[in-house]
C-alpha cells in the first residue's frame, strides 16, 4: 500500500497480480497542515468534478527536469547525438525518459527492446525494465471536459488573425498538471478498477487556480509576498492524441 502524507490516505488500486495500480486521488484534499478553508474549497471542487465530470487517468510525462531530480533517466534508445529516441521506442513510447525505479518482473531485450514478464532474467541479453516508461505513476480522478471546442482568433507572428479551436478542461488541484501530461479517459467498475479506456489527450497551456483576496476582505491570503500557493483547481487545454500515435501504448496498470 502506498500512502502519501495526507488528510485522507491515497490508496492505490490493487490488480489481480498484486501489483500496485493507479493511485486513487478522488478524495484527496491535502495534508493536515493545509488551512481548513482551503481544504473546504478543494472538497467542493472535487465533489463537483465527481458529480458532473468524467473519470480520467493522469500521467506526468517525464522530462529532463525529472532526470535532474533523480526520479527519471534517459531511455537506452535515447540518441545523444540527436537528443531524442525512436518514435516507437517501447521503453519510453517516444518520450525518451524512463523511471529509475525498476519493475520487479519485467525484462527487455537489449537488441530489440521487446519486453517480457518473468520472475527472473530470461537470458543474458535481457535487462530489468523500468517500472514507468515515458510517463510517471497514474492518478485516478475526475475532470470536467468541454462538450465542444470554442472558436477563437489569435494573432500569429506575421500579424494575421488565425482561427483556432480551444477545448478548456477543469481539473482538481491534484495531481498538478503540466504541459504534455497524458490525460486518458477511462471506464471504471464499482471498485474503481479500469476496465476500458477511451480517447487520450495531452494537456497544454495549464493554468493553476489558487485562492484570491486579502485579509479582512472576504478571503484570507496565505502567501508571504501577497500570492497564494494553495491550489483549488486547474484549467488546461486538451489536445486530442491520434489513435495511431505511440501514446496509445502507454500502460494504464501502473
């Protein structure tokens, strides 16, 4: 069981092979030291998401910053000359980074990259596979997706007005979403197990929303410099991933 410091424990869904699956954060409001009015607003936001939203699996895309912090490393197929991997790299799904944490029962062929499941190494040509490939742990939660995209006009670099379509989604405060993170629409059973998946999206133009206001003016401000570090929810643009893309091979069982 994986439990993060929280007012309400975050418990991973356990699948039949006893492997910890995606982490359910549908009722995660924050740590115990978070101010009560912040927790209350987060709870209201999450309840709204569960009532009118859709269940999704959110997975953070590994990047070079994660490598510097030690949680990720370069994929073995990452080209140092071009600083990019193959698009169909089975170890990173074209992202180029994998987790430093290894899977206890998965191995990959050093020559072909094929992954096999076994309790021990199948042979001398196999290496223990990373647990998270291209994307980090999955978090189960609800978001409010747009019914239809909105037409907008923007100025391009040449000064011409270009018509674009934006599909703005609303998400809870956790997990914090970054650009290019993967959003997978899922279908759950009564025990919150993923039984099927639907469209996949990547997040763009993420905009975290925090509390506003000043002391004695209706809402309390917590930041040292007048800002507020306590998120209430998030907004981001949804970019549909084509079904032929390698991102449809990203694992949903972890």
